[in-house]
């Protein structure tokens, strides 16, 4: 079964999260995803609150920008969330938007090297290993978590370009694709991630999970809102990007992503979505029954 979720966009004020998370939980939504975009809202603080306010909801963060986060601190926070809310947390790491990283003095010369080193160290620490590493950016000396998760959790990574997509297969447990992808892009991303897994001999491990955001607008003005957002991001002329319409149209778009290789599809409302609580209920109650 394709997993289905929705995004709480950080363009909403943090105080709206409680109502949206509870609406999602009450409606039976599987996953609510959060972003750590500069300079909006913390991914970890928001995830902790959303998990505490709900009973069944899985909460994802995509993405945590690694230049902002020392790997030991990021892993401590991840382990704490996994111990507090076992089985309900999904974390994704990423390069971060380079212009934002430059604004805070965290931009590095080789984002690829940093992401690889961060993923390798984080996954080892979450496995309960004692880690010493002297990398280009990640430096740890005899570090181990006192409270690692009972079961090593997956660590996902966001990617766009071919090199980073291969890296997700080499060093992460899954790949997160943003809403700027079509089904054909998803197929290509799956191929590249699999190339990375093959190159590093990871094909015998569990299945590499692919999470895809799908820009979604519903309601009488859904098509207009979708097109306006695509135009604002420079994607207005890209075919097959996003979906506007009723539950049937949205479910068909989700299925196209699943057929292309996505294991999880996260519906991303437009930034001007007028009813965030209604959106998560729409996903859970009207779209979910139509997606196998």
C-alpha cells in the first residue's frame, strides 16, 4: 500500500500546528510532514510538539539542513524523538538551500562531502556504535549515544541532482523528492538511488524508501491557486507538475507517483491554502480510500 500524508507548511504560524496535527490524527491521516526552512520554524521542536499532541500520527521532517546541525546534536535529538515516540518519527537530512546557509555563515565548500559524512556518522550513532571520525567536516572522538533507539531507525536524505540522488542510495536509507518532480523524474531518481546502492554493495539491505511531495490544490479555486504557485516558482510551463481537483483527480496523481516508484506520497498544499485543517481531513477521509 502506498503511504499517504500531508504537509504542514511553515508559512503558517507555529501556533496553528496543534489544530492541524489534531485534525490529522482524528481523521486517521498516516503522516504529517514538517519543514525546517530558514527562517521560519524549527523542525525538531515542531515535530516533538506534534507527536506529543497526537496518538497515532507519524511525523516527518524533511529536511533538516546539515550545515546548521552538528551531527552529534542532530543525532541526540533524533534518538530522543525515537525513544519518546517509537515508530512514529521520520527524519530527512539535506544540503540546505545554499543561499540560506550563506546567510548564517554555515555554507561549506563541498555540500556533498558534508552530507555524506553526516549521514555515515548519524546512522552509525543511531545503531548504537561508538564513533571516531576525522572527516573534512564531521569530527567525532569516541562518541556514543547513552540512549540510542531500541531499533536503528531509517535516516532519509533529500536530493535533486544526479550526484546527490546517487549519494542517497549510497549513504541514506531513503530519498525525499520535493514537489518539483514529475513521475518521469521519480523514475529517474529511483534509478540513480539504486545505482548508488549497487555501487556500495547495499542491495542486500531493506528496500530503499522513496518519499515524494506532490503539490496539491482542491476546491473551486484549486486550479488557479496551483498555477499561481507554479508560476511563482518558475515551474508554470512544466507539464504533469502538481494536481488540482477533487479526490478522484488527486488519487490518480498519487497513483502515477506510486507507479513511478514512490513508496510514500505527501500532498503539499499551496502556500495560500485557505483551510489547512480541512486539507488534512480531505487527504485522510477522501483521498486515502481511493489509493491502493
